[in-house]
C-alpha cells in the first residue's frame, strides 16, 4: 500500500493497463495504483471517461 500515483498516470489507457478507481491514474503495473481495475478493450470503446 501507499504506492499510488495519485492521479498522475504513467501510462496511456489501453487494454491490459490498470486504472485506479480512486484517483484515476493509469499504470501498466498493478502495484502502482491503489484501487486497480484492469482496462479491457470494451471499456475503452465505450467512452474515454468512465464514471461509476
Ligand atoms: Zn489511486
């Protein structure tokens, strides 16, 4: 814990990347975000900004 990017994405959104549900940062590494959800191709096609 304690290793989130805090909103600063270090990768572009792409299938297989991890998006932090808390702060919205994107990383290729799961450990780099605090609440990771893996992006799927489907997620990216639906709209750039996904809101819960
Ligand atoms: Zn986060």
